[in-house]
C-alpha cells in the first residue's frame, strides 16, 4: 500500500473516533442541560453532573491499570489473568 492511502485511512479513522467522542459528549451535555433546567431539586442536579464524571473516572482508571508497563515482567499478569 502506498503511504498516501495509509494516511487517508488513518485520517478517516481519526475523524470517526473524534465524531464518536463529540457525539457522546454532546449527548451527555444535553441530558445534563435537561436535568438542570427542568428540575430545581439539588439531588437531581448532583446526579446529573456526578454520574457521568464517575463513569468516566472508572473507565479511565480501568484503562490505565489494565496495561502492563513491560510485557513479561515478573509480577504482571498474562492474558488469562495468571501471575508470572
């Protein structure tokens, strides 16, 4: 494959991923806006802002801790979850 085709494919993948992130963020923002504007209850507003933040924190923590720094290093887990 020529480098031009590879670059075009990589740009397309990046655009698709960016679009998915922006769409997800927009949906979360719309739900938060609806919850804040239609409810005067502080609990509803707290849940509207805290729940997405907690979910993102959990996902980021899981992604960050599931990667091994050095493959095959003593004390790490293999693909089946066993310690080496």
